[in-house]
C-alpha cells in the first residue's frame, strides 16, 4: 500500500487547506488547466464531459417546459449596454471592450457580453407585436466574460460557460410563475443530477441581479461549510421592456410593455460537485453526472484469459452504462486504483484470474469504499442498482453536512460565533432593513444567502437592530 | 387559391434574383435576423434547431471515432497569435482586438479567436510528454469571429458558430489518415443528414488554410450552380508543433515534434441546406435535419371531433417523430399550408371531418407536392417510410442538379463559357502551376474548388499554358 499512500499525498489534505485541495483536484483529475490568457481556464475533456452531462440533462428539462434555444451575438454596442441604468452600473466596470476590428478603430466600441439582457431585449422588441406572439421562451448556451480580479478555476473565471434563459410574457403573474418554474428546474438539476441538496429562496434587494425586480436562488453548501450560489432566476417586471421598448398589443387591444425573466446556471456547478462531494482521495462524482460510471481494472492482466474476460464484460456493460476498461500495461494495479479514485469514478470493477475461476467480479464503491462480490451473470443488473444506491447515498451525505452546519442565531455576536465555529448556514430573523444586512456582512464577513421559501418564526425581533422582524433570513460566507 | 399565391409572392422569385430569394427565406422562415451588432446575426429558434440537429449528428459521429470535446479560451494574446508566420498573415487582418478590460488599458491586446490553432497548440505542448500521451483527439463547439467586410446570413457572418477539431499524433501517416477520416465524417453529415452530395478532394496550395501543409475539402453545389465549401480538414505536418514546441519522447526514446490536424464545419451548412433544396415556396428541409418533420393541420377545426382526433394523432406520432399540431384559431387553413411549406416542413398531415369519417388522413409532401391518403391505423408506419423516401428523393434531386451543372473544358475560353452558361463545376486538367490557377480566376471569376480524389484523364495538357498536365481539377464560382 506504500505506493498508494504516496500517490494520494500529491493532493493537499482537505482538512489542512481546503482551497489548495480544491485546485489540486481540478488539476490532478484533469478537469481544467491554466492558460496564457490571464484569468481564463481551458476546460479539459474530462471536465467538459461533466459539463456536457449537466447541459444535456438541463436542456432536456428546459425543452419539457417549452424553452427553445437560439444564439445572439457575442458583441454588444456600448450604447445598447447603457440603456438600463442599474444594469450598466452593475456590469460596465467588469466588461472587456473591443476597440479595433479588421485593422480599424471602431466608431463605437463593442463589449463582449457579460450577460445578454440588452441584446436579447433589443431583438424581442422587433419580434413581438401582439399578445399572440407571447410568451417567447428563449435560451442560449454560450460563454460570457467578466473581468474578475481574482479568479479560481470554475468558481470565478473571467470567461465561463453558462446558459442564459430569457422569457417575455403578457402578464406579471405569468412571468413570476416562470421565474419560479425555472428555479424548480435548477433544483431538479442540482439535487437529482448533482446529488447536492439546495436551499431555495429569494435574494435581498442588496444581493439581487443588476436591473431585476426580484432574484430567486438555489443555494448549496460545500464540505468546508461555505455556501455557493448554484443558480439564480430573475423577475424583471418591466424594467427592461420600458427602456428597450418591448411593447405588445394586449387582449384588450391596448399597447403594453411585456413582463420579463432571465435565469442562468454556469460551469461553476462543476466547482460545486468537486467541493460538495470530494475527499482526500480526490474527486467523487455522483453516478448520474460521471463521464465514466464504472471502470474495469483487470487484475494480473498478463495472465491468460483476464483481458479477454475484461473485454467481454466491457462489451456487455457499455450499452447500459458509461464504462471504461483500463488495460494500460505500463501502470500497476495499485496505481490504477488510485488514479480512478482520484478521478472520482463511482464504481471500480476488479476482475482477476481467481474471480474468473469463480465466475465473479468485485465491485468497489468510490463513495464509501465498500466492496462486494457479484456473480458475473448478475453484474449488469447489480451495477445499475449500485449506481442508484451511490447516487442516493451521496445526496444523503450532503444533507448530513448541511444539517450539521445549519445553526440558529439570535444576536449579531451569535451569528459571528456560529460562523467562526462552524461556517455553514446561520438562520436568523431580519427586519428587512439593508443597514442591518450591511452590518452582518461587515462584522461576520457573511452576506445574506436568501430568505428561504420555507420560513420559520425563530424570534420576534431582528438580531441586529432589535426592531420587529417577521422574515427569516439565512447568512453564510460564500464562494 | 388567391390567398395562397399572394402569400408566396412575399418571397422573391428564385429565378429572378437568387440572392434576394435567399435572404427572403432566411428572414421569412424565421431562421435568423439582423442585429444592431454590424455583420452579426441572431440565429432564431427555428434556425438554431437545425444547427442543434447538425451538431447532435456530427458530435455523435465524432465520438464514435474517438474525439473528445473541451473548451479553450475565447481570447488569444497577440504574441501567441504571431508564432506561426503564415497563420498570422492569414488571420491578423481580420481579427477583433480587445484593448480594455475591467476599465484598464491592457498591457498586451487580446484577439477574439478567429480559429484556435495557436491557443490549442500552446496547451497541447503542456499536456504531451511521451508517445503514450498521443494521440490527443480534441474538439470544441464554439463561436469564432472574423471581421468580414461583406456579410450574408449564415454564409459569411462576422461571428459564426462552428466546431474546430484539433488532433496531434506520433506519426505523419497517422495524422494524414485522421485528416481524411474526419473529411469522411463530414461527407457523412452532409450527404446523409443534409441530403447534399459532396465532391471530395484536395485544395491547391493557393486555396489551402493559412499554415497548413495540405487542406482537404467537401464541396457542394447550390441550386443556382454556385459552389459552397461545406467543410475542410487540414494536415499541418509539424508547422505548428515546431513554433509551439509540441514535443514528445517517441518509442525510440528520442524527442520529436508531433504531427497535427484541424478540421471544421460551421453554421454556413444551414445556408447550404437553404440553397441546395429551397424553391419558390421557400425552405425545403430534409426530414433528418428538419426541426419539425410533420405538421398536423386540422381541416374545419371548429367542427366536432376534429381537434380531438388531431390531438390523438399528435400524441401517437410524437414519440417517433418531431411533429407539431397547428391548432391556431386565428389563421385560415390556406395560410397554414403556405406557412409550413415556406418553413420547409417535409410532410403535412391533413385531417378533416370527412377524413375522420373514413378513418383516413392526407399526407402532403413538401419535396414534390404529391399527396396520398393513408388509413389512420397505418399512419405511424407510413409516415416513417415517407420521410425516408423524401430524404432519398431530395438527395437525388441535388445529384441531378450537380450532374447537369458539371461540364468539361479544354481551353480557358471554354471554362469561361461553361461558367457563363451554366455556372456549376467545370472539370479540366491542370499543370499544377499557380500562375495558371490565377489566370483562370482572373478571367472567369472562378477559383479552383479542388483536385478531386476521383481523378479522370480528360486531356494531356493544361488548358491555360498548354504544358503537360496529369492532374484533374475542378473550377467553380463560390459562396
């Protein structure tokens, strides 16, 4: 086992330095790499395959609720970006400007989209005439650019991949319903595909999207107790439709401005998967999103019949599962075990000469290290069951972390203490005053996460100002 | 029929002005729209759904031949772009430069990728150490930007969507084989999905990609007889691996530079579909790539039972086909017929009170206008057969156009005459001298398309210089 332990040492201990452990996993598991374009990463095939699985799952769910995809230009003229006041204030400081094209200085500079509300609103204004043209339920999968000062792979990168959905509606009610429906789709993706429980709620005014009427969020908790905002869905009311002139003739024949939403999830979800599930051996992937669900590692593969039987098993399993046969002859079995554990493959299938004699294989679980012996004739079915068990078990493990790290506080000091001791979600009441919200952040370093949909009455007063409070809010330091 | 003819008039007659017909179809069929970002289009949901079908088909084929996807940064530092001399000369004049980011002038300007050989070569150089790391078979689906002066939707746009595959190999032979293998995949996509026959061949030095050793192409012919380069696959030899230092230790333990390829198809394939198949009624989509394969149009839908039966049919067909029910109550049946014909839907299913009484429906083909009556109990199976027949028939129709427009010429005058009369492909011999190639283009306006893999010996001499010629070449004016 000496070799094994040595190998694992290459990854920083998770308890010693979580941040360093994280980047070690990103690099060693071949998820991404740094590039010569400052602040931008290259997403390597193994990391991109995770994104493809997220994309395929989410896109299917989007289409089930009527969303269609389109593609809008990458470049936005400066005058267009400036039409909605709060929006431009929020984004202008962190955009990249194209000033030269085809060898000539441009008359009007163009920004690389930091998000596409402005250009999409401009197009929607052209496309809508009557209520019969509504709703428009559009989405695009693309990259966006925000000139971040400090970056970390997947979590905060100057360029990142995402989807941005943009819908317009006849009524405020319909648009608000859509905002919440898309939040439910995100919760589905994050809980059922990524096996991470979410906290659903509404953002405070301070934390909402630049230009939104209200922002809803699905929050997640990482292994170190820090929160990560995993997806947001915004209701704009008529904030964009008025400056962008998206008007329609309503059912009464009168001109009216549309009601609008937007919503997005990004490649930071890959970061969430790493930090919600990983351990000292490296990455730990939920079976549903894993690019490789099971890896077959032949034992003593030089012996007669071992590679043949391994190949046979591979051929049998590959139509039902994403499976790989590791028949590399230049690595030891121990190295292979470590390598695939580090890459987070949910199940390892071991098959050696003795197993073949007995007509069995060994299944080793990545999530809890347990092993079981399975008759080869049952392997196909048992693997499916096991992958489901692992998926469920990983979700439960995250729920446990969340429960253990969720606390209640009644004073500002308690919020700070709880965060210092435990990080996590701290639930308190809140008067609704931004001054109190600012104070909590200033003292504890934790912004508000959201006002959860599932409200509880913890106390009668705000822990900061002592005034009457009827809302429960959750605080937490964040990625 | 008055209403119908009036409707079709909105599209310019294809014989009167092919170019105007083309943009009419793009706009009226809701494939794309102009934007306020000069030279860039918005791809609308109906157009994007065509691209999604192309992407899904091609991506599956890529994966079958071992390709994996990744994602590389959008922005390339100027010094990186300049490393390969021919490449930078080819692309630098048409790039867009980011000079300001996060409110500050950048120390080094960054170009928006016009293609990614440079940044991908830089990463490959980091990733490869030994022959055991080879081949790397990477690809990305993304957008690129080239500052074109004259633009046309899908055909030539400043920003367009594409995939760019980049592979590196141990040997020249393996890389050359991969170049040709990917060309075969493109031929598969274009012939089997898009129902357009291709002419496969090698580009001349003059027409090849900036920095390539050799460029292979799949050429297609549009209805007006102009050629369209539908996909290209490039063999680089060590042209990039030397300046970018992509070295590996070979099987003999010696350091060597890798052998490299790249290959791409773009959203201009949507333009090819429009121009290869369309007619005076508008778009005509091959069933395999059509976002809607069959549209159900109820006749007299206000009558009892018609909408119920239409819905029943829709429910039955939708698990096997991409089908739509048009139950809009504010349009006449005639308008709906025209509308879906204009959008190129391959089959219309008509169902009215009399049909229901007889237990039948009418199937109307978009490709040739033929109608047939089908018993409802056979509808599911018959629709599948019919879609296959249409796919095949559309391919044959394109073959016929290609055959009729392919001519042979023995003198420079004949090349010019043939093109003037017939456009199309003009086959001649060629001595291999670029001066003769330049002359043909100067006199006829037609660049060389390729030296086809299927060679014929048409004559002994070059039609331009009269010197000995052993190669057959094809000329054609292009999009």
